[in-house]
């Protein structure tokens, strides 16, 4: 699991071409809501096999977040073969994250 939001983001076309399970997490390192989500996210992800996780710094003018219509942080988008299967906004429970992860993991 990634631990720091990075300012560089892949192109949307690269995301669409991914195979398998991927979690896109949009937020910022200073966001209180984002910090509150980290413990339940880590708990839910620890129970899953390793999977691709992009922790992307978001904000005005950030193309990838705008292309996914991210409005609040953190937003977690769960992809299977590049297709959005589930989305959670400001999740605080490991159980709800685990349900979304189960939808994308074999």
C-alpha cells in the first residue's frame, strides 16, 4: 500500500489499459479526511493479496482527478481491468473498503 500522495499521475489512457485489480486514491497529504481514512484502508488492504495502488495528489487543474469527477477527498476508485467497479468517498470503516476490494480481487 502506498503511503504518500504523489503529485505525478499516470495518464487516463494508461489507467484504462491496466489489467487486474487497481485502487486509485485521490487526496492530499495535509487533508484531515485523508489521514482519517489511512488506518481503515491499511487494515482492509492487509487482508487482500498485493494489488496496484495509486495514491494521487489531487487539486484544481489535476487532469486525472477531473477525468474521474473527483469532488471530495479522499475518493477511492476501485478498478478491474481499467473499468470502475466501485467508488468510496471519505470511507472510515475497513469493512466498507473490504467490500469494494472484494469486487475487484479474484
